[in-house]
């Protein structure tokens, strides 16, 4: 059957029929038989190419085809122009058509960091980051979010998300804290329900099914000092007790891929750790999917990020990595890999194992039958239904930490003053990994800011000034929406303090000076150091990073939804307490699991 006849949805450019027909094209045969047949036809070059995942900026479709590359990715901010769902689908189909035009016609996998919705795509639904979802304590809600995200991702052709992050964040100084569901292995394990949302009951069981990735294996949330990509100094017993359980649960749920972490364990890089990858993950846990490297992480194994060496390739592949994620150097990697195999330093059985794992997922996903973008799903991108789901997630993620009788705001609040750096900023409230890697302040995508949500929910007269200028005693209450600006990964590490900015503190002081009740809404990716300030506030609501549906915050402030969120992290009394976690004997400002209600 010609590839054009396999197209699902609206027409996309046809691909040429492979030069010969084999059993691997017969969808009635078992996956194992199809993989066996295809591998019997593959050269060493074909197999090695499957083990590469390259950024789209480093290889156009013809380059991907010529090297038989198995996967392409868009890193944070790597989007087509214009950044529309349709342009994404067109881009994906160009890569896929080129791959299908090769003699064996093996489709590619295309991956993205769709970590809180299809967040690289302007107009997609942006859900709360994981720290907020952890506050919901609602695995079924998280499963539904995974399913909604999968619809939007599949619509654009992309078939692989590098999510969920199952890190157990043990130090708020870490710049990836918001990517964690919480500080306990039990909470992170419960939220592996998202895998079912992404993949469906059976991988490839319907056109909306995409591959999920459990990341980052293992211990990334426990580095000394909360340093991103740092060293996790723990006994094996503690590593297994705290950081391994979510991955065990993910494997039991059938996760398709596991991404290895940048961090070291007691000084040994995870990307070179044969015991943890081959023996524990693949052996003890029985993981049979794709083990993927993180972005250029193999470059770090010899201590020089700029140069990819043969020893780095040899050590990583022999340690159990099946696919290597690269921003560049794919030709150098393939050359090193070929020479290492030909010399016998990497056994051929290791290459066959990696190739088999990759091809198995391509067959299970249905790429040989449905190789192109699922364009009939394009209407789901940013759909009303998905935005309603996101708003519900925002409602459930809000954690009420303090309330001196001022909340909920009632219909008797005739005049409301709103201020703060995060009150009317869709970028700030969405955080990192939104449109770009680091995210950005401002009107970066479509959605409802918290200020706009307050105006929609309330019948009150709402006055807004970012800095609090113009507040006076005539107002019934004031809301200050403050917190953090966007960041991602190591750029968010805060080794020297987690206090609010001077701008935010000055704004709150202006509101307090008016004499009206002050409600502080904290839009941040982690607990902040506020103990010296919170005594002066009438109410405090932890909103985390709610995404594009700020109306969910307003629903809680005005009592349209009774807050139900519970802290996924222990809230420090002072920065000097870091790291602070439940059960460690330290005296927190608010304990893990804390959360007030308006009514029971």
C-alpha cells in the first residue's frame, strides 16, 4: 500500500512506496514478527540512524532521511513560522514524508516537551504546572489533562511528549521544582495517571495516543543544594525509598520511554550508570521501552560539553541508552558509534536491542499505518472544552494558606483594587516551558489573566494598577498578585534566597497603607520565603503557575469554588531551613498537606 493511502485526516503530501514489500507492512501480523522482518532487512547504517534524535534546527527533512535518523525533536521554543497548529502539522508531515521516501520507509518519531499542555504552540491550552497539579491530589483530573494534551499534540503530528516529570523535589532552591508533583514519592507515583491520559488504554489504540516519557531517571530532585544537574548524595536505600518508586509505577503503567537525568549519583553521571539503567531499570523493573538521553547530556560524560568523544558514545550506549538526544553532532555521533561497533567495543546485540525497542514503539504507535498529522483533531487545539478542563485544574490547585475572614470576596465587595507584577501577565502566570524554553513575561499566548478572570467573575468595580498607585480607603479590599517571573532548569536555581522582589513588596506595602484588607495571591513555581511578611496580610492564596486560565483563580477568590488544594511541598519558615521536607523534624511555616477551606 502506498504511504499516501495511509494518510489519516486531510490530505498531506504523498510519500513514495518503499522499493519492496515486506511482512513489516502487514498490520495483521504481530508487532514482534513485523520488527523481526524489518530488522532482517536493515543495514548497520539503518540501525544506527534509528538511535539518533536530532533537533529540527540541526537537520532538515532531507538530512534526516539521508542519515536514516529515527527521531526529531523541537526543544523549547523550536517552532515553525508562523507558530500555528497548522504550520506544525505541515512541518511534521514534511519530515515524515521524507523519512517514508527512504528505501525501507521507516517513519520517524517526533518529540516535544509538552509538559503542561502543548506548550510550544501559541493558542494551545496551557494547564497548571505539575506543582499545582500535585496540590489537587486528583490523579483522575491529571489523567484527563494528559488525554486533552494528547489530542492537541496529535493534531499537529507530534507523537511523543517528554512528560510526565516524576522527580521528587526535595529542595525548593532547585530551578525545576515546579516540574515536580511534590516532595513525596507517594504523590509523584499517584500522578503517573497522566501516562494513561497520554497513551490511552493501549499505545496506538486510537489516533490521539502519543508516547509518554517518565523523567528524569533518577534522583534529579535530590541534588545537594538543589543544584540543577548536580550530585545526588544518597545511599542506595534512600535513592530507592524516595526517588525510584514513581518510575516503578510508571513502568507498571506501561510508559513508552524513560529519559535519563543529567544529575550524578554519588559522583557518577546517570548517563553512564550501567547498574541503574541496565540492571535496575531494564532488569529489575522490567522496562522494555526506549531509554532516551537528555539534551546533549552525553557530551558531559568526559567533562567537556563542547566535544563529543568516542568514549562518551561507547559508555552511554553500553550503559543502556537506546536513543541519544542531540542538538548537533549527529554525523560525529554516528561515525563514533559505527567505529565502536565495528571494533567490538559496543556489541552488536546492544545495537539490535536498542533498534528493536525503538521500532517496537513505532509499530505499536501505528506510525506505519497513520504516518501523518491527525488534522481532523486540529479543532481541539485550545478548544473550549480543554480550556474548561484547565480552569477546573486551576480551581483545584489553589491552596488557601491564610484567611482572616476576608475570603471569599462576596457580592458586597463593590470596589476592588488589584495590583501586582503577576496580576495581568499571561506569561508570568504560565511560567517556563511556555512558547519558549525559559518562558517570558507578557502577552506570549492566548488566555485569561488573573485580572481578567476577576473582572469576568465579579460584579464589583475593579481598578487595576500594577504598582498599587491610586489605592485609598474607599476600596472594600485589595488583591496583590505577586511572585516569580518565568524561568526553566538551571536558570531558575536560587541558591541565595527565595524572597519576593522589592517591587512586589513595595506594591503590597502601598496596598496595606490604605487600611483596606489585603489578599496576597502568590503565582510562583515553589514556596517563597514570606514568613516575615505574611503576618501583615489578611489572606494568602498559593496559586502556583496556573497557566492560561486565570479565571480559575478568580473562582476561588470569589467563592465560586471552595478551595480544596493541599500543599504538595512543605513551606519553609525561613530560607535557612532548606532543604525542608515532611518528617524531617523541622518546624515549617505551613506543613505538607496544609490547606484551608471556606466551608467543609
